[in-house]
């Protein structure tokens, strides 16, 4: 296993729609292991493949480290598809490993259902709520080229511009490896 450098705001891959995984092989399994290790090293609870510079529709989530969510097992979702969202939404502060030092309130559906392939190539449908749903939606956004600044009010996005520039220029103090400036 390896700790991979994380892409940050301004890296082109974060704005591209990720490509579907055609075949789950040893390379994909190894990538998933590395993603879990990279995410945990950075104290994250979710990580998408394009955040480690890989153009594949994969993300990993581990909310079991959050008090009250210990019962939710870590999961890798391959070629995920959001198939249901509730009408009820919740606003909650989000952070992102690709946006170090930046947080913002983001509104998201409270309950979702997601369909994905697991590492054993089985189709799985999972219903999620609260933080688990939020993390899945956040990581899914990465796979379609969206980030927190795309989910906030224009007025707030304007306020965030100087922080976004600092992140893009790698002028942030963080304790995990990030990609070289592209």
C-alpha cells in the first residue's frame, strides 16, 4: 500500500467527468487500498479517485471514525449512481482534502440511495442518511467534476476566492502530500 499525493483545487482532473471502470482487476483493488490509506493518512472520511490523479469512477468512504457511526463499514464504490434523493435537505459545513483549510456550508439531500459495484463486482444498493449520505454525495460530485465552491451561493463563492487562489498556488499549511503545481 502507498500514500498517494492528493490533487488540489486548480488541478484539471478535478473538473473532468471521471471514466467508468471497465474491469475490476488487481490494479483497481490496489488503487482502492491505496485510496483508503491516503484518506486515513490525511484524516479524511471520503476520497475520490480523481483526488489521487486517477481518472476512474471510484470513491472510498469511512465514516466509522465518527462518533455514532461506528456501525457503518468502510466502503469502496465503483461506478456509483445516485438513484434517489429525498426532498428534505440539510445544510452542514463541509471540508475537502482537495480544498485544504477551506470549509463552507453546503445544502444536500438528507437521504439518498446509491447503486454501485463493490470490489467483488457485485451490484449493491445502499440507502444512506445524514453524514453518510453527505459524504457519498460529496465524493460523487468529484466524479462529475464538481466541488464545494460549485455548491455554495455566488456571494459566498466570491468571498472564498482568495483562499481558493492560495490552495491553487499551494500556499497552504497541511500535513499530507499534495500534487506538484500543474
